[in-house]
């Protein structure tokens, strides 16, 4: 009996010791500073980039549109095909064009006939009679001139009388007057105002003919420059109105990419900075280029206010195509031996940028100045030293002066 009592006392004492230990451990556990994630400032080469998105367009291009309406009878190219300057793209069919040419040619022929008749003037028989009389008179004049010259030589030798010479001279003058009269009569048969009117009609008919031929030449649409065809809109059998798009032709070995940079980040962008382009459709591929032009205005893009930064990109394999939505990364700076911390460790309030620096097991507020940055890192130019620990965001509320258990 005595032994059982002693055993119960020992058991109770042991239970009291266990309970006291558990209570002590709980109190100690409760007073232990919370564990938080921390990182150390370290030096490394920091390449500062500005990630954004953009859209691809050709470096040099031209939209080709029809200048006359018609049905597409033949398409000579395909999307992605390289063409020379002046190469045929499509051919249209319009029967009315040939009808216009035939009609214009008939009007030209009619105008020429009317002009010829006006220039001839009078009745054909009367004109022929006058022309025959003029021919005979000219022959008589030539013979009379010979006879007159011969009589003058004979008169000089006393072989002919002066009366004979005067008679020959009078005959010669009479024939000249006859010719003059016939020519005057011939000219009076032509109405000069009527000739001018017919000349004007002929000119108008010839202009209409040239215009019809020019319209007919437009049924064949040619490439305005050497390049690659894209955005081909013409299809055989389709009817195209004046101004409808046939296709785009542009140089695709070099491209322009308009990238959209948020307004607060535009100060980091400068002409000549390197640009890397990626396209989700071709993972693992990259295209390199440079910033060509900064924006001249700010435009809304959804909920963003952005500036269009124009970049020139080399595309030797022509894999990127116009209209593609791409990702862009502008390299804004590269700093050797930059002191960097994780971007998430940087905090900001009304007083400016700061971090919660570890001083032993206590946090202290440390104002900092920053420089270059990437998506995950930021350069600290003032406020920290190499190896300093800084607190990362935590579920536990943190404030300067708080004791913590750092977990690096």
C-alpha cells in the first residue's frame, strides 16, 4: 500500500514537470520573433530592360489599288511571293473598255474625213476643173516665158521687132493674171471657220481615244516596287470598284515595329538603344534591332497611356510578317558591378523610396536612391552597402524597429 502511494506521487510529480515544460516552451515560442524572407544586396552586371508589346509593319511598302473597275480574270501572285518592280499582280476583264476604244476610233476617223472635206472646200467637180485650169495655165506660162526670152534675144540682134516683144510680154502677163484669178477662186471655196471647227472636233476625238486606251491599260495591275506580296485581297471572279485593295507590296527583310511604351517609362527610351523582338508563334526565335524614333504624342491604349516608339528590326529570313503582334524588350542601360536588390524589396511612401534593412535581428528604415532596373532587380545607388540584408514582402506586418528572424 505504501509503495502504491509512493508510485502515485512520482507519477503526479512527473506530470507536473511535463506540464511546466510545455507551458515554458509555449511562452518561449510565443515570444520568438517571426520568421521573414530576406535578401542581401549584391554586386553584378545589371542590364536594364523595358518589356512591352508592339506590332510589325514593313520598312517600306505600298498598298496597290485598282484605278478602273472590273472583274478579276487572273491573279498572277500569291501571298508571300517576291515580285520585281512592275511585275503583273492581277488582270481585270471589262468588255466595255474595248467598246469605248472602237467608238473613239470611229469618231476620230469621222472627224478626219470632215476636216479633209472642209479643207478641200466646194464641189469636187468644180475643184477638179479649177485645178486642171491652173495646171494648164502654169504650162502656158512656162512656154510663154521661153518665147519671151527668145524674142528679147532676137530683138537685141535686130532679128525681131519691138512690137513682137511687147506682144509676148502682154501675153505672159495675161497668163499670170489668169493663174492669180484661178488661185483666188480656188481659195474662196474653203471656209476657214469651218476648217477650224473640224480641227477642234478631231482634237477632241483623239483625246477621247487616248483616254480610252489609257483606261484599257489599267486592267493590268502592276507592282509599284520590288518586294513581297502580303494581304492579297483580289480573288478570281471578284468585282473590284475603283480604289479597292488588290494587295500590299513591301520589303520584309527589314521591318518596323511600333512598340507601346507606358508614359512614365518613356524617359528611359533613347534613339539607338538595342531592341529584342520575340513572337509567341515562334518560341525560341529572336529578332534584333534598334530604336529609330521616339513618340511625338501620347495616345490611349485600353486603360494605358502610351507613346509609340518606332524600332527598326532586321528580318533576313522573312519569318516575321506585317500585322504580327509581338513582344519587345528595349535595352535601356547596362551597369557593371551594380549593387542590386530584388525589386520586391523596394518600398515607397510619401517620403520616397526606402527598404527595411536588417540590423541584427531588428528592422530599420533606410532611404535609398535607385538607378537601372529589370523586371526582377533594381540598382541601389545610395543607402545600402554590399552584403546588407533587406526584408522581402511578408504576410506578417513589418515596420521599422520590429524584431524578426531572417530567412535568407
